[in-house]
């Protein structure tokens, strides 16, 4: 007699076998010889009926041929054809095999609605993305909560925090709304026009995209253009005459144009005609800030970067000073800020490309190379250069743009 444990195992095996046997789906088939209706086993996924069952034999199944599939148990004598191509705006997610058809999905930026790929919805100004759209579902938007805003229509951007003027040492001129950032007073240490100061202290509001674009524009012909006439030629709200006068007394012609453009931009953040250009700069700056927040950089990384950049070198003393005053995630932005001050006429994107080649040859650390490559791509890909250049150069060439009315006060 078998031991009790062995008997239990034998019974469990018999029960599982019986259950598996019972779960095979059946179908009725009339035997052509005897005309009897038989209950035959269906064929499993990946196969099709080769021979129907008879009194003597069970159903015989054969594998699906190439480019055919069977996804379910069935009693058909052939498999289905694979879908040959994906539809418009779709890519292959999984190729066809014997048990599954080719699976297609919508390309990035689109989602499936019934049988068509539709572009993800953009969240309107005042609303931000809380759930990114996928190939299966649309973007989910939510109204910006108190303290946050979104000034653009976007299918990817969330609401972002309002600028904190007090943290920047500024006064609030206009509180932020759901669609606009807080407007800060520009007569402060950021716009103090101390053009001899190299700004070695850390500035948390460094705007690298703005500097790159405005420094580019501040080169000739703007540097040779009288700052008063340039101020009057700029569209929108005018910079007050006191600031223009302070610029003339404190800064070189190129620095005058640079600071005037920065003041003008701050003054016209809410102007409809200029908002696309200004939003473009803001978007560029957000992307640079996100990818620049690396906390693993060292003083040695910064010194290597300083030596690799073309043009006039940033003083090593200033590099060491910024390490003392800045958090590590601001190192790169601050150093590039210092480099731009000393090399205002040079193209930042080209300088970064030159620096990367030298750092690669020197065997610099990977975190430094990655962050420089990302910043270079963002700035180089920006179309804001051309938008500003076209607007301002055309404005200077058109004498009708030069007005003689008094500055705003």
C-alpha cells in the first residue's frame, strides 16, 4: 500500500490532469464517413486544424505558417494573416508572431482615438500638464494652483512657480496670476549697471539664454547705435530715461545695449505682440536650468571647463570665489555667466562645442561632458536668436521706427 503522502500527490496530479483536460475547448464536427456529430478538441493559439477528429483519432493541429497567427483556441483550418503595415502616424510596438498580430502604437505626441492617432491636447495658458500624454491616452491638464502659472499652450509643460521677488532682493511690481509670472522691480542689484563688477557672487536668477541672445544682439550694429535712439526704437513700453542715463554714464556701448535689452524685456513681459519671443526665452531658460542642476561637479571640473573655453579666461580666483558662494547645482551656470561677461562678442553655443572637444581629449569626467552637451543643444537649437535679430535689425534699418517722443516716466 502506498504511503499517505504519495497517495495525496497521486490524487493531486490526477485532479490537475483532469482539470487541464476538461479546460480544452471543444467544437462539434460531423464525421463525413459515419455522419455522426463528434465533439472534437479545438486547436491552441499558434496552430490551426489540419485534420478534424474521428472515432479513432483526436484533432490534429499544425503550426501557423510564416506571417500568420492564431490568437485564441479555434477550430478553423487556417490562421489569420498578419497586419502588413501600421497606419498613419503609427510605429511598430511588437512584430507579428504565431500567437499575436503585429501591434502598432501612435508616434510620440499622439494618442489613439478609435482607430486614428490624434495629437495630444495642449493645456491652455493658466493650465499645466499633470499627466503626460501617452500612445494610449491624452494629456491631462489642471488649472494652475495659487503661486504657479503657465503662460503658454503646451502638451508637455506643467505649471511653474511664480518668481519670488523678495528672494532675489527685488520689490514686487505686479503679483503673479495663473497666466503671468510675478513682475519684479528692475532697479536693483541685477540691473545696477556696475559694469566693472564681474559678479563673482552667486546670482540665483542667472539667465543664460537671455545673456547668449542679448550679448549676440549687443554686438554691432547695436553697439554703435546711440542708446537713446535704440531705447526709443524698441516696440512696446519704453525704458525710463533715468535708467538710460545711468547706462550711458556707467557702461561701454556694447554693455549699454545689453542692459537696455534686458530692461526692455522685463518691461514688456505682458505685451501680446512680444510674448512669443519672450516666452521662447523663458522656455529656453527653464530647459537650461533643469539640465544644469548637476550636484556632482567639483572645483577641478570648473577649472578644467575654464581652461577649455575659448577667448579670455575667467580668473581662477573668481572660480574659487563662486565655489564658496554658490550651491553646486549653480556652478556651471555661474561660470558660463562669468565667461559671457568677459567674452560678450563670442557665440556661446560654438564656445561650448569647442570646449567639449578639448575636454574629450583631456579625458574629463562624464557628468561635466553631459551637462555641457545638453546646454549646447538647447541654446543652439533655439530659434529665438533669429526672431530677435530680425525684429531689431529691421527696426534699426527702418527710419520710421525711430520716434522722437519723450521717454516714459
